[in-house]
């Protein structure tokens, strides 16, 4: 149980375009979903927390207009990187937690490369 | 301000021996701690957790110890296996904050056959 999927696993895009990443909880209802990014050889940095049906809470320094998060259902959250630039290239990982546990279960991650 | 620190970036052990990964934290409000294992280009996999009301939690080969007075936790893996080679992250949260996790920097464990 507690499987979280992400799509796509890898995406390459041109500078200035927007990219949408999906995060799904496959076998449980995720009341809260989290989005992280990880640069090489660094820890996971929380970008934002989203609860189903409400606006995401962004961490300090994360531009909410650049990283659009939608958590429209208990099994799906999306992260849209708008007007992507090469410095947005990173590994983006989502996680989800349900109503009966504080444990976060992570998706496999999405490698974004902006040319 | 790094509230969760893993001071050893890497650890190498022999197969069959014990691996001990350490983690320190500074925020006394943390009351829930987790260990995750991560392979390159994959998301972290949950291993084991411990609540601050306990000082030990065991699951198979994995045991987590919590010393609240020292603000220190450790993960013991015994016996270590080559498949355990990965980056291990410790994470901490304040449960009343809605599961928001703070991660350490990670420790690369290499288990040699």
C-alpha cells in the first residue's frame, strides 16, 4: 500500500515554456500533498504544502506565481513550472500523507531539464 | 538554519556488519522522526519512524533509537547487505504542523560485499 506515482518521470523543455507534473496517490486518499525539489548532492527542500480543495502554502523564497500547485482531488496534485528557465532544472519530488498517518510517501520524482 | 543535520556525508561498512547512521536536530518542538532511503533518480522510500514518546523502534533489520535529551537519533542496520547501499535521509516533524518534514542532508551508505 501507500503508492504514489509521478508523471512524467523525465521532461526536457525549452526556456520560456511551462511544464506540468502530476502526482497521484494510487491506493489511499491524500489529504495533504507536498512538493520538494532536490539539487545534486543536496537534501530535499520543501517547496509547498497543499491540502485538497484549498490553496497551497509556499515556503519562503518559493515564487507561487512561478510554481503553480493545484490539489483538486484527494488523489491528484499538479505542479506547473511556468516560464521555465535553465535554473529551474532540478529533480522534483512529490509526497502524500493520508488521514490516518503522518508518514509521507514519496513519488519516484521528475527530472526537469530546461534548455 | 539547518534544524536537522547528518554530519557524516558517507559511511562504508562490510557486508554482515552493523551500519549506524546518525542524525542530530536542534528544534525541541520536533516530536516525530523518520528515516528514508533513496536511490539515485528515485523518490525516497520510507523505512522506519519513531514518535518522541518512545526511545526505540525496531522493524526487522532496522532499529531507530531516539535520545531526546541529546536531540539525537540513529538508525542501526544489522546485518548490513549490499542492497542497503543508498542515501539515507533522516527527517523530523512537529505533528501539530500538519506533517511538514524537515530533512537532513543525507548520508551515503556503501555496503561492501
